[in-house]
C-alpha cells in the first residue's frame, strides 16, 4: 500500500474519531453561540426559567406567512429565529407559520375567527421605488397549552412612528411578548390583586381593559372598605390576604378607620398602586355650551398619609406644551362644521426619560388633568418614573378651564425653571405608619409602627388607567383615544407597574432589553438601486465564486505533484 494511501486512511480515521467524540460531547453538553453584537438571540435567565415550565406540548401559530412587505418579512424572520431559540431549549415548544389569506375560500372564515379573538389586522402602505400599494397583515400569534390559549401581539403600535420604526420597536419586544405569553399559559396564578371600592373610585366598566389584562396573570377581586365601619379588624385581616391594592381615582373622603386599614396593609408588606386626582376636572365636563368647567381641589383626607410616606400630590394642574391632540369643531355649526386638530395642554403626552425597567423603551403616555408630585426627604428611595416636559408649568386651583385655551400663544420664556414636574413616582423602603405616635382610630392589637421593606407607586392622575367607551358603551383598548385615533402606551405602563410591584421584575427586564437594528436609508437605496443590489447580492456571490476558484486551483496544484 502506498504511503499516501495509508496517510489518507489515517486522516479519515482521525476525522471520523473526532466527529464521534464531538457528537458524544454534544449530547452531554448543550450550548448555543450568539455572534450578534447586541446578543439578540441570547435568551435571558427569565425566559429560560419560563421555558422550563413547559412540561407538555405547547403550540404557537404565527399568522405571518405569504407575500409580506419587506418590513414584515424582517419581523417574520426575527420571530422565527427567536422561536427556534426557544425550541432549542425545550422540544415541547412547536410552532408553525400560517397565511390567513392563502386560500380564498377559507380566508374569509379564518379572518372572521381571528377578528373574534381580537386579532385585528393592520393595513400597510407599501412604498416600492416610489410606487405605493396596500397590504393587509395579521401581526399576531396564538399560544395554546393544555386547552388554554393566549394571544401574542407581534407588532407594537407606536403613535406617529413609521412602519419601519414600529417593526424595529416590535423586534426589541419580541422576547418579552413570547416569554410573557408562555408564562401566562403555563404558570398557575399565585399573587392576588385587590381593587379598592367604597370611596367613589372608577366604575368597573371604565377600568375593564386594565382588569382583563391583570386577570391573565393574577387573581383579582373587588375589595370594599364599607365594612370598616362595622368590623375594621376583620376588614384589615381580609385585605392582608392580598398582595397588591389598586386605588383608582377615588372621589370621596377616606375615613380615619379606612386609612388605618390601608396603612397597616402597607406596613405589613402589601404593595399599593395609587391613581389619585387631587383636583376635580375631566374632559366630559368641558363638552357643554360654554365649553368650560371649574377645576377645584379635591379633599380625600389622604394628605397626612402621603406626607408620612414621603410624597405630596399638589392640588394644581400641569399645563404642558407637549400636550396630546384634540379635535374641536370650527366654523359655523351645522352641515358646514369642520373639525380641526389642536394641542390640549392639560393632557400632557409624556415620553419617559428614566432608564428604570418600568418605563424603559415605552412610547408616549397620555395624562388628563394631572397634578404635580413633590417628594420629601424621609429615608425612602424615590424614583421619578414620569414627568412633564421642560415646557410645562402648574396652574393653581380653583381655576376655570375652557376649550378656547387651545388658541393661546406662549413663549419658551414662560417656562423657564418651571417644567419637569414629577407625575408618577416609585417609592421603595421601610415605610413608617401614618398613625405612629398617634391615637388609633380603632384598636388593633397587631398594629406596627414601622414596616418591612416595601414599595408603592403613586400616579397623580386617576384617569391614566381609564379606558374610553365606544358608541355601544363597550370599553375600547386602554390608551386608545377615539377622538383622534391615537394609541398611547398607558396599558404597558400600568402592567409594568403591577409586574414590578409584585416582583415579576424578570419580565420587565426582558422588555427593557436593547436591540440594535441597522436600517437602510430607502431614499438612498432608490437613488442607487442597481449599485445597492450589486453590493448586497452580487458581492457575496462574487466573493464565494472567487473562493471556489482559488480553492479548486490550490487543490489541483497540490495533488498534481
């Protein structure tokens, strides 16, 4: 046998041995390599923990298949790659892409069923080299596990953003959307949320969308404080069984007994989300013949509690140049009536500047007749989550508010050193009781003057969690303004607050993950279309061809000897 043949057999044997060893090691040790700069496909520890919960087959149907616009093909590809990453860690996760418009005979019935599930399509204007066309896309997925299913929104709607910007924002939230859905269908509910009643809070229909969203992850129930008058200790003990209390826009005074119940709930570790209006004013009261209303302070008898916890909500209105749009009738009444967009400065549109996980990567959040919050020094850590713009100021009450204010002219000088008013604050630490060193309204043998480490969030606007009603008096999406058609991030903010307070911080951290997605400039691409095609398609093929020719030449030259 020739020496070269023996050498080839030896090389082949070594290669086979190495492959066998690598396969054995591959079955014993599992690792995936993410070579992207931002580690886009590296799942967070929270996601990996959620994946481990999947013990039975979990099916995910993604309704993005077929002839999609370029931006949505990118969203489709990113979704597929991320789901493959989920599947690699747990083979119980299976997924398929479905084209809901593929079969004309079945598409109508399928799209109707998707509508009934709340999976509404988006109509996209496709701009291809200056030619525009319309396309309908269903950017949704559905996860099914043990006969339980949950919708997964794949497209994050951002007001005023282009389709490309929306897709980029959606890709940043993909891991959160999928992990959150898997968590909802696989995890049993544990935490309990109390919706406080008895002091003129918002009716259930006005917070219906918030309640539905909370119900997907937590137990939820109304909790009335009316029983405090007869059995305060029993009421307190019942409230202590909950993990979080939400107080949404009370309009009636709290009695001292009710305050003690809430206070001791907090001191014993109960979390609270305060949605408080310190002034009486709302948009509905403006739509009258005069187009005006009187905004006046509202006394809820909570100021001493708030002061003890380390904050104060002032009975002033925040007026912000960065307001939200409002449509008002102009011209003559009747058939000639026209509607025009104005900026309503008493409804600030707040874009978060904080990097806290609760608000990071959120879009605009809509307030209505919000109040400024003062933070006080008392050893409690305060984090301003949302604040007005630098071009804002406060208006003292009582004061008349009328729709004609939309025509007011202002200058930047009017807002010097007046803006950036806190309107949502997170407080964390060991709270002291508001009834410390005071006569108790009712006797409580378990009364504690100082609490365990705890946290609460106060929002100086009771309407931030309020959804509007449509013509049929059905609630519309939280954050959606029917008058202008704009969708704000109110729902995401509220849910982030609740998740954070209930220690589901892992999911929030996924949401705040940064993903860098370079985007081509379409105008430049159109101007140099042929060159761009050559660089993006031709050059890689040319490099591959040159490599093939060089490899063949070197190989022939080597074995010719």
